[in-house]
C-alpha cells in the first residue's frame, strides 16, 4: 500500500499575500490539496495595511470584501493561541517573531516569505521550520507532483479570473513578474 503524501504545511508571511495573484495561486494550491497554507489574523492585518498603504486608491469596501474572502479561504487554517511563544523568539526584525511563533505552534514545515533576511535558516531550523520563497515552494511542488499538476491548478485559477479575464499564458506572464516572484517556476512550467 502506498504511503499517503500529506501536503507541506506552510505559514504564509504577509508579503506573499500581496500581490493578489500570488495570494490566489497559493490558495488555489491549497484548495487542490497540494499545499496546506496557514495564516493568522495578525498576518492578515499586516497584509491589508500594506495593500492600503501601497494602493490608497482602492475603495475601502473593495478592500474589506477582499479581506472577508481571504479570511473565508483560510477558514480552518487560521492559527490562534500562538502568542505565548513570541517573547521567547529572536529574529533580525522582532516584529516578525509572531510568524515564527505561529509556525512553531502548528508544527509547520515552512514559512513562505519573500523577505528571507528576516527569517535566517539557522534560526528557523532550531525550531524545526524551514524557509521558502514562493518560487522555491512552487519548484518543490513541481518536483513532488509534476508540472502537469501545477499547470492544472493554474489553469483553474486563470479560468476563474474575471477582472480582467485571463488565459493560462497571461496568468503565467503575471506570475513571472518580479512582484509575484515566480520567475524560475514560470520558466520551468513553460519549458515542459
């Protein structure tokens, strides 16, 4: 009998929940059972504060709707009760300790972040957690499940997009931009 392969458990840092396309990709991978993405209310607060600061022209009601939809996507994957661990941790930016505390609390495999300097590998390893950039994570998922499985998830994501409508190729273009940080993943998927 084949062993059941559980998806890697990953706490998503605020910087990978913005831009929206990357957030949607990570949530689609979770919906497909290829990733178990987790978050906290504090991480979502940071995400939406950042979005508001960077894009002040987004109407408040649209931002609130996006927040509600994101919270709904994390239903059952919103970490609570980890706060007692924060004071015991040391990171280059003390404001990031809550992310590591949440990861330790649930026994996460990874913290997914674009800000690798704030999460030194040796510090995370001492707590049984590894760091992955979004690109590293998706490349690992390609290795685990094959490019076809990841392309199928992305094709479903593209098919759902309405504002604006998007083809799979257009979605790959967007994910390959520096803001999304998946250049190596996109190159590999296009090379298959």
